[in-house]
């Protein structure tokens, strides 16, 4: 009976991917439904989708990969119904994304542990559309018992400006319940940059980030100097206004990867000026040079989730 109830709960949770609650989570973390459920498949992990770099992306030389950090990133704490272009915010000049970084996570939903896996990667740095660009990547796989009712093997690729982490191109390679979807979206704030063959045009506000770029951005903020930031975020379906604030500067957390002293960041999500009230999210960033995301907590209508760092390499 207990197993049946757990499976029923997980089914309900996954069905929420069409609701605002999951949409908000998607906008903050990774995109497309329940992708934020994470970590490594017991025994043999499923291989990630292999995708070619888009035409025009040229990998930077190794000497460039750890060059100067991104310029001051955008931030704003306004309350307008639409996200306005963000204002410059101080950032930690010593913080840099590291090419080749891989972060592996596991997710617990309510009282069910290890329901899925997530891997976040900094795949590399290069030049794309004439701009210095980070290639960020995430993959997600559900595990049993959740996999028995919701089979999910997804990959996401973000090509984000290295200075602002604003999205240039966002790709979703989805395989959910046997249904495969390939989506390549070229971001444009003017509509004057036509999408190439095989891609679609996504009209967004200037400075819009995709979910992976937003995660990277939250890591670069100097939270002591700038305790509140916000950004427009496009999750591949909708445009949100994501607002984050520093709730505490020194919080101890324990996850499979170890013990961390973290900054606690509370995240709120708005759609068309209205806050999504049925979901809340808290991100814990390690107080180290990389500000590694150590833990994500999410409260949703049908379940709570805890996404924990298992390994960083």
C-alpha cells in the first residue's frame, strides 16, 4: 500500500509539469517539466544525448578558458509587471565558471529518495554569433520507482554570453515517456535576427537568460554587495521574472558530497506581474571560490523536493 501511495504521489508530482509551479521550477533550474529531479542511475547511468555544437560555434583556445571573469552582471529589484532591462550589479571578480566542471545531483521527493538524477556541466567556452559564449549543459534521468510511471531522459544546452550570461540559443532534447522532442530556439530581443534552419525564433526581453544561464548568473552575484537581484528567464515555453534575495549568509548544509557553509538564496517567480504562490524555492550556494550549488529545496502543491549535490569534478 505504501509503495502504491508513493507511486501515486510521484505521478501527481510529474503531472504538474504543465502547471505554473513546475514552470517556475523549470525557469529557475533546468526546464521542461520535472527536470529538476536528479542524480546518477543506480548501476549503469543512461548516456547523455550527444549533440553537435551549433554551426558557428568555435571553441576557444585553452588559454582563454580561464581568462577574465564576466563583466558586471545585470540585476534589478523592481516590481513592474514586466521585467525591465536590469541594472549593473557588483560581482565577485574572483569567481569564474570553469570549463569542464561537472556537478552531479540526486533528488528526493517527499519521503521517496533518489527518484532521478541531474548533471550540470560547463561544456566549454567559445565564440558564437560573434560573441564570447559559455556552453552550459544539463541532463536529467528519472529512476525507479518514478521511472516506472514517468520515464524521462532529457538534455538541455545553453549558449550564453560570457559577460552577462544572457541567452543566445537554448536547446531542449527531450525523451519523455517515449516521446521525443527536439527544440532549438534562437533568442532575439528585436526580431531582426532570423533563426537558422532547424531553429525557431524566441522573442524575449533584452538580457533574458535561460534556466542554465540563470543558475550560472546566481553563482556569479556578489551577494554581500548585492543582496537582491532579478532577471527575465525564458524556459523554452514562457517568459518569467525571477527574483532572488539573500536570506542568510552562513548556513551549514549536509549533502552526499559533504558538509558546506552556504549562502541561502530565496527565489520567487512572477508571471505577468503576479507571483506564483503555489511554489517556493531555496538555493544554497557554497561559500567557496566557485559558489557551487550544494542544495535546492522546492515546495510545490503536491510534494516537497530536496535536490542534493553528490559529486563535483
